[in-house]
């Protein structure tokens, strides 16, 4: 009887081992690296994805905020991480694409060092001012800047928000002073406090403050009115020609992740971001869900690099 039990046990082990190996991912907690500070749109998206991965796989998903250098610090960390599927980069278009155009030297290559998974969300930039500035439209703000050249400060916490301010200057021929921040929430906070008069921000970060009345949104940087804020006019409507600039958040993995692991992880992330509760939660915060294939995300990255190079020429910005 004992011998028979041992034989059955060995047979069962042999049968289970291949399956166990195939299902051994994840082997420990997920590490989700974010290139901006806590409270940013990217950070919020990363935490929502982390919650989904925790539910699906039953392991912790730890978010690490590593702001600085327009996301290059965090990107370098992920690029050098072991490609086992446990380290995930949830980032904005800044680190994933536009840094190539805006920086002379990067410690990583967003196309060669990473494999795209999917976009998570997409949203236009908002032109935000402190209510004490005393303007209610984009035209009034432009007129104020013309009356006070070099006296109005604008803050930025990412490549998208920086290029937005510079593009506004170039298209309206106004003179503003740029004040850089490590994250968009930090720039927004100083706009609320009056340390800078204006900033561009994504709706996920700024819309709650707009609704609360602590800041005022003068316009949206999209071609048509943004789905989630139909009451706010676009900057194009207000006479600023072709001012269209969208921000997006996506998921990248270090190059070299095994295909089976990548497939398993992508399926889990897609399941998370398309759940009705997640979509509704993101919509309340101001973001539209924008899932796509890895191939589509790569095409978006390449197109964005070209777009930012062109915008930098228009705005007269030299790579840093």
C-alpha cells in the first residue's frame, strides 16, 4: 500500500510540475515604477493597475515613485531591471516618447530598452490659472500677458506641460517665464498658492481642483471638446490656432520579458483597465480609457517623438 501511494504521488508530481512551472508567474510581488510624484495622473493610474494585479494574481503590487529628470531617472531604473515581468513601468508620454526630442542625452532608449504593453488612458492638457489672476477666458489671459510681458510665470511638471506653455507663447506671441517642477501636482499646487500664475495640467490631476474652485480652467488643448468636460471650450475655439496636445499614460516592460509572461501580464492589465468600475473611476477623475495593442502603442511612441520635435521647432526650444 505504501509503495502504491508513493508511486501515485510521484505520478501526480510529474503531472503537476509542468503546469506549475507554466503558472509560476508571478514569483513574488510586482514592482511598479512611476516617473512622477504621488498624486499625479500617472501615479493614480499605476495604483489602480496595481490593485487589479493584486486581485488577479494574489500578490502585492508595490508602487515606487521616482520623480526627476522628466522621467529619465525612473526609466533608467526599469530599463536596467531584470526582465522577468515583475518590474513594470507605468509612465506618461514624457518618458515613453517625448524625452527623445526634448533631451540631448538619455540614459535609456524608450524604443530599444522597453517593450510596449498598452496605453491606459488619454487626455488633453488643461490651461489652468489661479482665480486671483482675474481672467475667465484664454483670450483674456493672453491680453493680460501682453500687458505684462515677462511678469507672468507658468509652471510645468512634465514634457507635455512644458511644451504646452512654450507652444502657447509661440502661437500668441506672449512672454512668460517658465518655472520647472518635478511633477504636475507640484506645479498645480503652486498655481493654487499663487507662486505661479498659470500651469498646464492633465484633467486627472487638475479637474478635482477645477470643480472645487481652487483653480480655473480657461481652455482645453484638444481639437474638439473633451468628452468628459463638454462645458469647457477648447483653446482652438478661443482663437489659438491648432493648439492640440494630448497626454497619455501607458505600460512598458524591460526588453526581454519572456513572451508567455508578457501575454499573461498583458491579459491581466487589459482585464483591469476595461472593468466597468475602473472605467467609471477614471472618468470621474477626468481620464478616458485607451487600451491598444503593443504594436499600436509602439506606433504612437514613434509618432509622438516626431510630433514633439516639430513642436519644439515651432516653440523655438533647444533640446536640453
